[in-house]
C-alpha cells in the first residue's frame, strides 16, 4: 500500500476517495526507562531507549492506518499527518497518531 504525506501520488490517478482514517498508538514508559533517560539527560546525548519507543509507536500507528484503509477497499493513503503527544500522569505516556485520506489509485 502506498502511503504519502502529499495530497496526490505522482504518476497515479485517484479514482475513488474512501474517507478520512486514522491510526493511533499509546506507549507507556516504565520506571527503568525513565531512570536511564533521566541520567542521559543529565550527562547529555540522545536517549536511544526513547527513540526506539517513538519509532515503535510510529510504526504501529502507520500500520493501523494502512489496515483501516484496506478495510475500506483503498490501495493508498494520501495527505498523511503524524502527531506526537505526551499523556497521563507526569506525562508518562507517548501517543502517536497518524491520519490521512484512504484512496484508490490506478
């Protein structure tokens, strides 16, 4: 399935719009990840643990988006937008949402 942030796909003609769809992933951060990320923040550098969690959440949200498009009979998603938020007590959870328009292209 083609997934793009652009409103169209070069060389392809959209023949049917199936609707606006979304996919979400909410990931909780555990105590040990928070502890090690806090230490990393103190000494500088990147937090590989949080980067992996962010990547995992993004992949889940995009996969869910594609599954919802397929359920509508689409073979592509255009205009994809990714949003990132922190939620919960003490911002202990990460949410990634992906939205776009499910379409059929030739």
